[in-house]
C-alpha cells in the first residue's frame, strides 16, 4: 500500500492530472480559458533568443541537411537547371500571354486577382516538430494579422494563419496532415479536396471519380466555394501522379505544392475573411 | 548543489534545448522526419534524475513545447510527463551507473515517446498513428536521440546531480 502511494507516483499522478486538465480546458473552456495569451507570451520571450540562435545554427543545420540529402539535392539541382533552361526559352513567348492574362483578370471577377489587401511578412523559422508542420512569420497581431488569414508565397498558396502573438504568427503548411482545401481542376472546373500528408510529401487529392479528365501537369486552384476558408483562384499545386487502382472507387492523385518551403523567405498575408 | 544553482541550471538547459530545437538544427530532416531534442532531454532527465524529476521536467518541457504548437495546450506536457517518469524507472535497477545503458534507455524511451504521442494524438484527433511515415519517424527520432544522448545525459547530470557526485541523485526503491 505504501509503495502504491510512493512520492514519485503521486507526483506523476498530479502532473498527469494537470496536463489532462489543461487539455480538457482547451476543448471545453471556450474563450474564458483560452491559452492563446500564454502561448503568445512564451513566444514573445523566446523569439529574440531564437532569432539570434537561428543565425548561428542555420549553417550547421544546412550542412547536415545537405549531407543527409546529398543525392536528392543533386538531382533536384539538375532538375531545376533543366527547368530554368526551358523557362528561358518560353519566357519571351509568354510575355504576350501575360499581358492578355492581366487584361482578362481585370475584367473577370476572380476575388484573388481583384487584389485583396495584404500584409508582407518574412519567414523567420519553421516549427520543427513531427506533430505539426508550420512556419513562423515576423508579423503578428500588432501589424493586423488575425487567425484564419490566408498566406500566399511566391507562386501560390502557402498556408493559413493558425496562431498569432503580438509580433509573430504561425502558419499551417499545405503539407500538414490537418491541411484540407477545396480545389478546382481541368477546363470544367471540377471540384476535389486536397489534403496534406507530411514533410516533403505531395498532397493527396480526394473525391476524384475513376475516368475523370485529370492529367499530370494540371494546375489546381482553390475553389472558393461557400464555406471554403480560402479565396477562389489561388494556385495550390501541380498534379504529379495519377493512378487508377483496380476496383478503386476513386483515382489516386498526388499533387506537388507550388510553394517551396525550403527557400520561402517572403510571403503575403491576405486580409481576407471567408464569406458568412 | 545548492537549490539556487538547480533553479538556474535547469531553466537554462530547457531554454537552450528549446532554442536549438527551433533553430536551424531542428530543421534538419532525415527521410522527412525531424529530430526531437526536447524529448531526448526529458528522457535523459528521467534517466539521471529518476522518476519524480523525470516527470516534473517532462511536464515543464512539454508546456514549453506546447507554447509553440497549435495542438491542445497540455498535450505534449502529458506525453513528456509519462515518458520522463518511465525513463526514470532506471532508478529501480539495483546497479551502479552504466553510461551505455543510460544512452540505450534514452533511445528506447524516445521510441516510446513517439508512440505515445501518436496514440494520444489519435485519441484527441490531432494525429494519425497509421500515417505513412510513422515507422520512419519512430526509427529516426529514436536513433538521433540515441546518438545525442551522451550530450543530453551530460547536460541533465550537470543540471541535476550535485557537483563531485557520480551517482544518480535519486534514491533506489
């Protein structure tokens, strides 16, 4: 009996109860027991130290990442070089197409293209855990950033703001397993659901009936349907593989996100709220 | 060691590991899996300090980690508390200090931590234990934590063990 109530066990019990209470308050406490301010305070304290440490440790991290992923990095470099050569060839021919596209976008009523007010921000670090794939920006609530705002990178959708402190904000990446977005593809604007699968893994596309006209290389854009948290027309990714398993109820489609998180430095936070 | 030194060294160690985790080193990914230095520290603290200190440091480390995640506040604290306590079960082994065994326990406890994180995450709807990279995550995190365990066991010993003493601070039960 004495051993059952030994001090370490009582300590464990108390700490487990404390943790479970915190988790329960998260789910049931509502606004009264919000931990957002506590999290924000801790972030604000640690952020300056982290920024300094980032400058020191980033080269070390890059060295190890390069060492572990040398083969794939070399292959990617060759691929990028090849793509660059091809892009140079088509650059001039696309100038006219770009002019036409600009005119069309001005005429059409695509929300994204009409120019949603935005806040420019710099990526100050990634959240290095395996539970949640996110990155941090140097703009927070004091600059007008709010929860749920959409973040776009150089070439497309980068994520959604999921946490805000006074000076920083956290953005959930497309590759996070909790990321879900309605997308459109093809000439008919068919609807599908893109879901994240993990670090460096392509997005998975759901709700694709067998025999649909989806092809490798097609660009997906956000659908912007009612209730959708992203505005319509933001490029999300490119279809990288399509397979139709025998007896499958839907096609297995993988999508490579357009945004490259490894070299993402500057983003725009769209001051956009989903329609009620 | 005076209690004052303990109060300075432990928070310093926790903040240092947190900063390292959130700096460039924490961004290193092997097979799309990132290391978990905080989990390694909790395991090392349990191994060095015993069940009670392991659980307490696990709770504090978890609260700090939770501050940077969108997952429910207290989720990581719960996982780390249990892992710290279980790693501290080492104190029950009636034997003199064996550093190799300490390092192995850090690796094994890390594997347990990843599994527990996935299992509890599944129950709370924030994690999928059957996702594609779970096995890779388990292997990579355990091996990295095993590799860095000498450093973190040293750090935990520096923070928790009285100077000049080579024995674990916990009493054997």
